[in-house]
């Protein structure tokens, strides 16, 4: 099992080949990075991080291929998700103002601190003015959202 990690590996192909070798059932939580890069926080407030995210790999199709096939299952993010992944607070934008929340999201923790600080300040201003709520009114009633998280499951060859 690998959880949101393969895109941090120097040699993800070797790592997934080893997982394939030793595990009869392989389970990898990864992403559709293109879809994830369009998440409102990345797109509106830290576009540099979104652009970096768009170039990350391996994406869910490459992971599935490296594991010998299998299924790629979308994992929708519920409104009340408490895990600290970047998209966990999609409907609770105030959370992204907290340094501890940002520090637990690898995409933000590894980004230029000045970029992240600028994005957080812009979000804070939009929350204060009501601009964020007007811009993202479509999120108000959603029970869950697809931010690109994918569970890839492959069984023995």
C-alpha cells in the first residue's frame, strides 16, 4: 500500500515494481494531477503550486499500468473530511489560513513560502470581503467533490 507518496519518489517505477513483486494485492492512493491542479485554492490563490501539480507524476493511469492493470476508483472528498490532504477543507476555506493546515499539505509545505503566504493573504481578504463565498457559491450544497484523488487497486498477475 502506498498513500499519496509515489509522486515524491525519485524512482517511482522501481518502487511500484517492488510493490508488484511482493504484494498479491496492490493498493495505491494517487491522483489525477490535472484535475487536482484545478482545485480552487490552487487555481485562485497559489497558481504556481497548481502549475507544479499539473506536471507531477505518476498519475493514476501510470500507476495502474505499473501495477499490472487494475481499477482506478475516484475517491470523492466529503464536506467533513478531517484528514489533512490539500483538498480536505474544500468547503471550509478558513482552514487554509492556519499555518499547521498548510504545513501538513506537501504541495504547500514544499512550495516557495512567499507564494503560499501571498495566497493565504489573498484568501483571507476574499473571505473578509465575501468574494470567496460569491465566487464559490456552487460549493455550498455539495455533499462531496472530486478533487482528483484516485485509489488504484491491482491484484496478482
